[in-house]
C-alpha cells in the first residue's frame, strides 16, 4: 500500500527521532530514508540516481533527509541499478608517456568528489582485433563511459561501436570529428601557427618542420597551421624542409641530421612535439653547432622534458591536464550538449625560453 504523505512537521520529528537513536555503530540505510520521508525505497533510488520521474518537492525533502542523517548510497548498488559499474575508462595508443600521465592526472582530478574511479588501458590500432578487444573490455568492466585519446579518438569505427554498445564517450581530438557533446578539440592548428608566427617575428625565413606520425591527426593539423602561418608571413617552405618523424627523441635526432645535411640548412626548426625537439638539440650539438646561435628550435606540448634539456625549449603549452578534467565533466554531465555549462579549453600558448633567438647575421 502507498504510504500516507507526511507533513513537514512529521518529517522533522522523524528525523529527530532517528538522530536521538543514533549510535556510532548505526549506519543510515535507504530504508531509514524512505520511512522518514514516507515514500517507497524505489522513489529514494530514483532521486539518488537523478531520475526525472520524481516531483521537485519530494526530491528536495529526500535530499534534506539524506544530508541530515548522513546516508551514503552504495556505489555498487547504484551501478546495478544502471547496469553499469562506476568506472570510467581511459583508452590510449599515444606513444608519449608525458601526454598519457598529464591527461590521466587531469581525469583523476576531475573524478574527485564523485563515486567514479578510473581504469586505464593501452590499445593499438595496428592490432587487427583491437575493436573487438575494446568492446569486450567495455562490456566486461561495465564502463559508465570512455575517454578516447589521440589517435584512437580519430577512429570513427570505434566511436560507432561505442554508440551501438550504449557506452558514453568523449573524443579528445585536434579537430571537429563529432557532436559537441562527444568531443573536446585541442586546437593544434592554432598552436603550430603561433610557433611559425613567432619564428617569423624573430627574422627567420628558412624555417623547417619535423612532422609527427602520419596516423595522428595532430600531425596533419600542426603542419597545416605551420604552413598557413608561413604563407601569411610570405615565407617559402621548401619540400626538403619537411622531414618525417614519429614523435620520438630518436626521430627528432635523425630528422635534424637530415636537415643539417642540406645544401642550405634551415636557421630554425619547429618540431611537432617536445621529444623530437629534444632530439633536434642533440643532433645540433653532435654537429658542433649551438642553439640558438646557429639554429633556433621550437617544440610543442611543454611537457617536463622541455625544461630538463639545455637550452630549455621554447614550446607551445598544450592544456592537457585541463582537457582531462573537462572530459570528465562532459562525460558525467546530464546535459553535455549545453556547452555554456563547461569551461573553455584555452588554445595552446607560446612559452619562450632559451632555445630561440633571431638568426645570426
């Protein structure tokens, strides 16, 4: 039988009776909340899980009771009600450990004061079974949502599989690939453009670029931003000044050696990440040259390596930590389409250090 609706006075008296009988060994239960409120346990469960099928008046009363008697919902029970766990998955295939750790810390900070925990899993698109492996992982862990990092975030087949499985996701991507509610755009093109503008402002006209991995959209976006800025500054970019890398220190070293062997070497190098920029410093030193006197170097990301090499790197600071926090907010939001509810992720910003200077006359 439905319980008789209680008056405000009756509810306050029931709360006081419960508190008067409280002991350190007594723990508030969902049954206690229901009895005090004069509603069913199902109604309490709906309110805890933010169901819209409850009147605002009832919701306010129940939340007041929960606060006063200190009831704490069981996360596992909540997970069963939703048929998922309270786990968020972070899937990555990025070869840069600094990126992975910075993003992971941002996600963990975003999960503070929530019932959710983080599960991290490496995934590689080169594995022919990687889609089925991810699907099995999502289903086995009953993930409440997934954060996709580059270059996994660029795989439309993966996003389609997650939609079909009913798993919420956020894609972290250098460019628009999805609805706003499902994506965070990192504006890599803007960052690379700023690097080229800065080198141009110093007076450099012979500026080379070490590219990132071809299977990462960030490589394409950074190259396009770099090119657009040089074009706007009326600086020619010879084909031989574009050298392939793969985001590693070793590839930055070999790419720079290739550039230094040209009949007309560049006076400045923009490397598509800090690891390759550090490799460029190494190659320049091996060649008996100096940075920045003989060659200026600019990196991208502003990870820890940027300040542990010498000279310290001028680079583009990418807000990876803030991106991780925002990914959590969007993933757990009841209305992720409302963009005004979320902070803007700033575009990458230039950090000037000792690895750049005007070209030597």
